[in-house]
C-alpha cells in the first residue's frame, strides 16, 4: 500500500514538473515573437543606443507614442523624434542624418535620387491610414460641409476668397483666416495635389507651420478660421475644433479606411535606413513598432492597416 502511495505521489510530482516546464516553454515561445504580427515584441531591456527619427508632424504622434513605450521596456535606448515636415525629414534622411523618416506621402523621385547619390538604401513601410481633415473654430455655427470645388476656390493660387460669404452667399461676411501646413509638409503636398490639381500649388497668404499643434492653436483662437491637417490632431482637440464633411462625407475611422472620404484619405509611412536596420536596437524598435505599436494607432486617432500589411512589413526587416 505504501509503495502504491509513493508511486502515485511520484507520478503527481512528475506531472506537475512537466506542466511547469510546458508552461515555461509556452511563455518563452510567446515572448520570442515567432509568429509574425501575433505576438509581443517586448525585449529583455538589454539593448542600448540612440535612434534618430524626423519628418512628418502627421506621423510623429505615432512614432512618439511607440518610442515612449519602447524606451519603457528598453531604458538603455534613446529614441529622438523630431518634426521638420515630410520634405524636411527626407532631406535629413537622404543625407544619412537620421535612421528613420516619418512621411505623410511617398518619397519623391528627386529624394530617391539624392538617397542613391549618398548611398542610402531604405525600406518603405506604410503604418496607418489618415484622412486630411478640414477644421474650423468651435464658434463657427454656419459651416458643416464643404465641397472639393469650394476648397479649390479657397486654396488655389491667387485666390480672391477673403470672407466666408465669398465661399457661399448664405454664409456670413466674416473674414476668412486660413491655417495650413508649411511647404515642407507631406500633407501640404498631398492636399494641393488632390484639391488644386498640382503639388505645391497654393495661395501663400495663410499662416503656415510644420507643427500641427501650432495650427490647432491658431484655429481654436480665431472665429473665422479654417485649416487642414491630419485626422489625429482633430481627434485630440475635439473640444476646441469643429470638423467639416467634404462632399457630404465626414472623416471617420470607417470612411477613411474604406476610401469613401475622398479625395483626402491616404496611407502614411515610415522609411528605414537599411544600414541603420543592422543595429539591433533599430531592428527591435521597428519590430516593436509593427507589433505592440499597432495597438497605439487607434488611441492616437489614426486607423490601423490590415494585419496582413504589418505581417508583410515584418518580413522585410528580417
């Protein structure tokens, strides 16, 4: 009887040990991120170094949020995120000053040529969807919707629109005060191309800034103001701004993702220097960006891509 009891006892112990080992292996397997896009990319915190990012103010909130989370897990790594606009960011990136470039438009031919001249090879990775948002002051109680033709009338070169009444006769004779991205901004490039028919074609008499927070403050302070910038900056400042529908469609998560908010829906990107990607801290940061970081995108106010897109991008950095 004692022998049977000891045998049972030993068997229970072996089963318990086996279960513990199996659990430990499962935890290790999950933390190693063996299945693309399905597991956490958190590291042990043994990485060190500095990662330099610059470029689009539209993409910056995503990169800043991901950087903050990444540095919490990897305190030995310093991630610096600058904002000089998509064009300004590409100037630094193509000369080798930065490791990653935030971009609200694809890289252009002249920028590609400069990168090639300087021996910069790169990977383009789309990270989210954005809808360029047309916003007005909170005290504007007359404008709810605007058409693409009216936007062109407002923003085309040498526009004669000076008041809201010049846009629609039924709107008040209130001075129109315009705010928008600077000429180094990818949002400026995209907006002018889609609305005015030519990239960088725009009236010049408006308050311009590469920093969208400056535009938010300006529009929030002027009753007659109208401006445009990335959707996340509206989401962050709903209490200060009103958003307009364009051709009857309001920008929302659904309308931006399915493209019905047109022509101002678009993907936004990061560009990675291939040489920098050989550094373990950069590679792990990008892996973190495309796994854990994806969860932050809707919190910031942008719309995540389909999982297959992130899986494809993860395959490019291996």
